[in-house]
């Protein structure tokens, strides 16, 4: 195993997440064909509930493990680092089992809350079944995530990324093979097919966990697993370690719960409100499926950049904070923001422009879904910036700032979601656009607020980031102009999957080349990654070519 720098770690983590999400996207094409729109809605009901309970039982502690392990590693406290991992593992096993029981018992009540008075769609019994099946993943995923955090805290990014890829591959195999056999071969119910599909999360997590354990066992010496405690470490009790983990974890738990709750707000309000406004069951369930599951899967390709940056940023900022290096903190914050601008803006604009062929490739042509997705994709920009900035605040030990901003954003979303749907409907705009606008506005407010607070607390100067953002907008504008000219000759409105693949490949290639050319000419690449990093990348490519010739 090899340690990674901040930018290198961010790139490895991002690549792993992108590959994972790409696999998650590709399986959607056959899976959607197998289970259809109603099955897709049922699948989204189960996963939106599972996500929030997973956050309660899991999300905070693995990130806290990463942060605690990074701090102790920076101080050379290897024995205490191992103690922290063991304490966190036991805690997660207990929490996972508790929330598994809660979900099993409360599934019927949750199903009734989701469906309300809808007629002609999924049933309470069907939703209850799939929620109970997906609950089994809560017994495995938390401990597997903590093990990833243990390695990430020591700046080993490749193995956790590989575990994510393995987990996704296994999960996809179970989803596709299981749902096909259940529905098409054994001719069982749609609920049974979706139940088998959601069980893939449990199987995938179990295989990934065993992979991580094998890697840790083979690299015991590198991880300093059996170091004798230093004199300073002997004073650190298990109780102190436990308190530290909880102190770090609680804000992350709240952050992840509130992030999941964003989707939960849509799940609990969109169906009821649209039914009240007179929309049909088909339009309502199609809208909620797009908003909470299908469009989200496409969005995660862009959001993977933010997740990758956060994964690498948290332990790096924690180490800088432990060493009280404020100059390095400011540098890393700007690096993260510049990387976000460089990647998320052009990707969101490009995917929105190609909404029709992209949606057709994965789900087949559907006018309603495409119109929703065309605007929904821009949520990834607000999500990426707000997520990274919240994680920055938390990594720098400002839990109140992180939680307060996100809680305010969530409350605004919760309060405004239904009124905004009524407002949009009354002024002639389809109500299903309202949740998108509400989420985008609330997340933008969070990002702006946190930028101001970080400037006040750490004297972070955003001049370089602002310059990168302007160059990014210019390069993206050039890319969009070229795509619009090409669109006059080659229309993007296609209905066939084969045509859609060709159109997407053509426009993505032209758009990507245009953007990268403008970025390189404007020295945007150097501004984002640093001149030395770019030179190192070119020298590695040259060496690789020479080796091939030999």
C-alpha cells in the first residue's frame, strides 16, 4: 500500500468514486428495463429511507475515524490510533443493529407516510417489504465504512477506493441477475424482484469488508498495528478516545442525516402535494422517481468530484489543524474550491445540454423525465460546493458552524418545498420543478455563508479562486457555443438508444476537447493543479511512451 498527497489522494478518491458511480449508472439501463417505472418508484422509496437510517447508524463515525486516526498519526501515536479504530468498530456494530431493528419494526408506518392516499401505484405492503430487506445492509455497511475511514486517515486512498468498486460490482450483479431471475424466470411479483435488488447492498458491503480486512492483514507493519505505546499515549484512556470519536462524529452524523433528509423531504411532500394539485399517479410517481433516484444517479458522476475532494481533504485539514498551520489550511481550501470550479461547472452545463440523449441511453426516451433532469443536473453545483465547505468547517473543528448552516438550509427546504410547489403551479410552471429550485437556492445560501465565515476565521483569500472561476466560466461558455453550433447540424433530440450513444459520444468529445483547449490556453490547468503537478504528469506520460516503444 502507498500513501497519497492531498491532490493525489483527491484524484484517487475521485477516480474510485467516478468508476463506482459509472458502474451504478450502467446497470440502470437493464435494471430499469426489467422493473419499469413502478418498480423504479418502489426501489427509490426503499433507498431514500435506507439512506437516512444509514446516516444515523454509520456516516459520522467513519469520517470521525479518518479524522482521529489522521491526528494521532501526525503526532506519532500509533497505538492510540489502533485503539480508536477498535472503539469505533464496536460502536458501529451496536448502532447498526439498533437501527436495523428500528427499520424492521417501523417499516409499515413509514410506507403509509410515503404513499399517502395515492391510488393505482405501489402498495403499503410492497413498500414495507423492500424497506425491511434493505435494512439488512445496516448490519454490514457501518463497520465496512469505518475500516475505510481507518485507512483514509493514514492517507491510504487506493484500497478504500477499490473496496467501493468491488462493493458496487457485486451489488450490481445481485441487482441485475436477482431481479431478472425473480421476475422473468420464476415469474414472482414485482415487489419480490425489487426486494432481491435492494439486498444487493448487503452482499456487496460484505464482500468489500472482507477485501479491506485482507489488505490490512497483509500490511500490518506499514500500518504500525503492533507498536508499543509511547509514554504520552499511556495517559490517553479508552474513555477519552471514545469521547473524542463521539465529539467528532455527532456533527458529521447530523450533517449526513440532514443531507439525506433533503431527499426525504421530497419523498414525503412531492407525492402528496402533486396528488392534491391534480396530477395523475403516473406523472407523480415518474417525478418522484426522477427527483429521488434516477436523476440523482446521473448527478452523482459530477458529485463524485466533491466526494473525492472531501475524502482527501478531511484528514489533510485535520493534520494541518493539529499542527496549527493556518497558511496550509488556507492553501488547501483554495485548492479544493478551484478543483470544484474546474470540474463541476463544465460537466453540469454539458450534461444539461445533452439531457435528451443521456437520459435516452440510460432509461429510454421520456419527455417528462428529460425536462426534469435538464434542470435537476444543476443541483450538483450547489451540492458540491455546500458539501465540501460543510466538511471543511467540520474538519477545522467548527461543528456548530457546519451543523447550524446545514440545519438552517434543511429547515428552509422543509418549510418552502410545499409552498413553492403551489406557487409554481399557480403561476403556470409545473410543480415538479419547485423542489429543484428550493434545493438549489438553500444550498447556495449555505455555501456563501460558509465562505464568509472561513474568511473571517482563517483569513482565507479567494482572489485566486475567483480568477479560476472566471476562467472556468469563459472556457465553459466557449464549449457551450461550439456545442450549440454543432447542434444546428446534428440535432440532439433523438429517441433511439443507439443514436443517443453516438450523439453523446460525439458531443462529449467535441465539448471536452474545446473546454480543455481553452483551459490549457488560459493556463487554467496550471492555476488549479499547480505548474509542478502538471509537469510531473507530462513527464510520467513521456516515460510511459518510451517504455512502450522499448
